[in-house]
C-alpha cells in the first residue's frame, strides 16, 4: 500500500491482506474512534426523556436483529419471512427461565449477560433447525418454509400454558456493579449495554466477512453450483447462515425482554418480520452499514408519521384515524420507492458521499 496511510487518494494494494483491512486509512480509524466517543458521551451531556431514549434503545435492538438478517438475506441470499420468530425465541428463552426460576432469581437479575448468551445459543440452534430445509429448498420455497416457522411459533406461544398463552411473562430488574438498576436509569443503562453489543457485533460481522466462512456465504449467494464445484457445501453454508442469523436474533430478543421487563407475543408477529426485512432493504442488502441505516430510518420515519398524523388530526375530522392509515401507507410506499429507485439502499448514498469526500478535490 502507499506510504501515506492517512489519505485514500493515490493508495493502492499489493496483497489481499491489505485490501481486507477493516480501516483502509488511519483517518478512517480516527473518525470511527471519535464517533464512538460521541455516541457514548452524548447522554451524559444532553438531557433526554425516557420516551426518546426508549426509541433509541429499540433502534439498537433492531440493528442487532437486522445484522443477523443481513447475513442471511443480504450476504447468503436466503429470504427469511420469519425473523421476528427468531427474535421471539430469544425473548421467550429468557422468559422461560423467569417462569421456572422466578423473575427475581439471581440468574435473571445478576447473570443477565449469561442469559443473553443462552438466548443467542438457543436462537442459533432453532435457526439451524429451521435452515435444514435449505438442503433441498431455495428461493420462494425456502421463504415459505420460514413463513411456516413464523406461524408455528405464534401458534405454540398462543396456545401453550407454559408460555402463559401469549400474555406477558415478567422479568425482574437487572443488577449492575452499582446495584439494582432503578426505574429512572433503566433506559440509560440498557442504552450503554445495547451500544456496546452493537459495536461488538458490528465488528464481528465485519471480521466474519473477511474469513473463508464469510466468503462462502457470498459465493453461495452468487452461484451455489459454482460454489459446490469449488469444494464448498451450499447446504451446510445455508444452515450456518441460519444459525448465525438465529444467534443475533436470539440476543436481540433477550435484550428486548430485559428492556421491556417481559415478553409478549405481540412483539414477534408477522408484521414485525416484514418490518425487519424492510429495514434491511431500505438500509441496503449485503452491506454492513445498511444494517445500521435501515432500522434508524424506519424508526425515525415512524416518529415523523406519528407527528404528521397528530397535526393532520387537528385539522381534519376527528372521525378519521389518520395514524392508523398513514403508517402502513408510508411504510409500503417507502419500500416500493427504494426498490424502484434505490435498490442498494441508503448504504449506497453513504458510499457515494464517502467516496466524494475522500477523493475531493479530484473527481476520480
């Protein structure tokens, strides 16, 4: 690579190892560190209400879930319409321990990192099991198989007495070094936990894609027959992709249970599966940054639609439930517009802007 590692202009690579660097320049690394400092420090500087902190926490949980979905759909090319069920598996894993041991048991309140790990592992096992049909199915048929899992999951939760027939199963408050996390600092505490996990999982995905296992995902997505001819196992690779997606979704579900202090079926319906898929599409399938942009854009859009509905409701007749009508309308419209005019998602805008800034004042 060029001697000057601070600027992108004029740099070239002489080995594959140099090309696979996480940070292409020192400037990228410095900007990344400064950004991390900013996102960790801003809640200590600015006062934020619990309402908006809850929205931010939900965005971070969705980012973790979409990271797994992007590995499955974006990088491995396997469409999943049941990702919310994988998230629900993680959530109800924690809720099951709460049912058996009690919501204030030491494993629930003190050993919550272990519970999150168990939720992720259970999600990975279920994901690998659901991915077994990938040995024989592909494309639309595999998507229908994941949809079937979504329906089966909801049926089991709603008609099982162990899961309280879909009603909320409560979980006790978590404990930290300073003691019990109270109501006032609840959302701020989980903000930092979520932010730490988002950074760890983001770097983990970036490193997975640099390994042969990550390259296998992309090879199977592009041409599974060619990948098979080169010695890869398309079936095992697809099951591995489902297991990875299940692990990320399971951890996200466990975090959701602790954030809301309970698990209920209404948070893991087919609508939420479509929402996760829409986040991946809007953010940019097959891109790491798209997993961050998609959930942020969809949640911010939802907030703006809610504000617009309140404003329009004060003008038009009170008999019109504009919030109910505008949300699905804008949701569907955004997906259609992105598929038509920007199928590579917001990540492509970020790529164009980043390239322009790096190469400025040159045009190429």
